[in-house]
C-alpha cells in the first residue's frame, strides 16, 4: 500500500487534483495496487479554515506519507498578508524545505499531437524533449530577507547564496538524469556577474569530471532564455539555480503547448512531492477550464520516482497521448476542429484510457 497526501490548495488546485486522483485510482484498479489518499489543508484554503497556511497536521501527514500530490497555492485574496503568512512562502517553500526536496524535475516534452497548439512555429518545437533540473531549496528564495529604513525611503535586501554542497548534489543529480537520456547537460548561470554563479560553475566543472560520458557545457541565463525559443532541440538536461529555473520553466512550458502541460517532481528527500509547474490560475478558477494534464503527468512522475512503478507511469503517459490523439482538448490547447472538453471530462477520459491502454 502507498500512502498519498493530497493537498489541493487554492484556485484551480481544487479542480485539477481530483482529476489526478481519478487517474491514480484507475492505475490502482488496473495494476492491482492500493493507494490510500488523505486530504489536508494547505495555502490560502488553510488560512481561511484554521488561520495558518501550513497547519502542523498537514506537515505531519506529508512526512508520514509515501508521496505528496499538490495542486497550487496562493491567490489574490491572500496577496497582501504579511510575509510570514503569505501562502507561497509559508506553505509551499516551507514544505519543500521541510521535506528536503532540493531537486525539482520539470520535463518539457512536446506530445506530437500538440505541435500546433503552441504559439511557436511547429518546425521550431517539433521533437522537443528536455528536462530542467531546478535547484529548489537554496538561492534567493531561502536567503535572508529584510528591510532597512533609509532617509526618505527604505532598502529591501534578498540574499542570494549557494554552498559547494548544494551545487554538487544538484549537478550530480542532473548528470545522473542525463545518463538515462541523451547524455547532455547545460548548466545555466550568470557567472559573468554573480559570485554565486562563479562558484556554481567551478563546482559544476568538478562534478562534470566524474561523468566523462556526459557532454557538459555552460550557458548564461539570458542567452538560455533566448535559445529555448530559437532552437529548443539543442537541450537535453538543463541544470540551474532556483529562480532561474522557475522563470525558464514557465517559458519552456510553451514549447509543449501550454503551462497546463508541464508537470513536476520535487525529490531529494524521503517523501517526494508532485505538483504541476503552474499556479492557482485565479483568472480561470472555478470555470472548469483548467487543464489537468500537468497534474496527471505529475502523478505519473510520482509512480515513477516515489513508487518505482515505471510500467504504471508509462500507462498514464500513453493514456494522455491517446486522449490527445483522439482530439480532446481543454481550452488552453484547443485548436479548430478539436473536441473541447472541461477539466473533469479530460480527467475522465484519461482515467478510462488508463484501464485499457497497451503497455
Ligand atoms: P499561474 O501559473 O497561476 O497562471 C498563469 C497563466 O497560465 C494564467 O493565465 C492561467 O490561467 C494559465 N494557466 C495556469 N495553469 C493552467 C492550467 N492548468 N490550464 C490552463 N491554463 C492555465 O500564474 P500567476 O497567475 O502568476 O499566479 C497565480 C497565483 O498562483 C499566485 O498567487 C502565485 O503566487 C501562485 N503560484 C503558485 C504556484 C504553485 O503553487 N506551485 C506556482 C505559480 C504561481
Ligand atoms: C513554482 C511557483 C513557486 C516558485 C512560487 C509560488 C513560490 O512559481 O512552483 O514554480 O517560484 O517556486
Ligand atoms: Mn513558477
């Protein structure tokens, strides 16, 4: 039996998470596993219910589970809270830190069926299959933050720091991932300006020596942002620090057609956490328009990385492919002559397909 903590969170989180659960239930049925789901409060929803964004019970439940399935956290209602209560930092970042999830895997894979769904030209994005390995528990997000009074104003300070150990483990993880792929790693930094990036580059070069079979190179982050759009097929694995990875993956999601297609796995600790790369999408929340596929594909990553159920993960990915091939689309990836479906219908279609798909 696998224990799964289910944290829908805010906005479309409450719409997409049940669809991923539906798909996991279909996996359990077909492959004869038992998944025990326990739902808990997190984010703005938890503030509204119990006054804090990460209740102790929620954290305890996550630590006691085999994996966490998370929707999204945050929204306009909680944007003006003091820093200590803001759900993004006090719940999401705290969960990542508490669970020791230093590596965030964000695969940008273009399902061939979606080659016309992107705003980018088909000949640019055809065949895109890259993996961003984002450092998740260091950098600006976790450095000291403070304000100082100045005459006639204030100064705000966010500290960006990285240690040898933090860089080593993430670069090593990226090299290991590359060994299972096309054996190419691009380390992305801003070493022409930042001291933390210069250390990153030195350490990365040392780690790369341990992987002579992996082609290792460096790229500045501004260039990388451009290269992702100019020629995305040049990339296999990109490894980068926390904030660069955040920004580059929203960009990379458009190579796959939509931010609603980009899953993620946060690993490195005892309990992995699986969530779509996108947020709570307040602009479409409550309307059944959200694409649940990023969350469903994150659940597939849970099967692969936390439960070592590769066959089952492939079944979910294949089910998604077949549903797309049959022409079903949520609004974010819709094209003329396709069958427009809502969040729930997309979840139903994939769950049904999981039960019959060939693997
Ligand atoms: P967002 O990712 O929520 O939305 C950006 C755009 O993408 C919106 O137009 C939205 O409608 C669209 N979009 C996102 N997911 C989609 C999906 N599954 N299907 C279809 N369209 C989708 O980013 P934002 O608007 O900048 O942030 C909204 C809130 O979410 C903020 O409070 C932010 O802090 C939070 N956020 C949370 C997470 C997280 O929990 N991991 C990630 C990013 C943002
Ligand atoms: C993400 C989100 C978070 C991040 C925010 C909400 C803290 O944008 O998961 O990509 O920046 O890590
Ligand atoms: Mn983000």
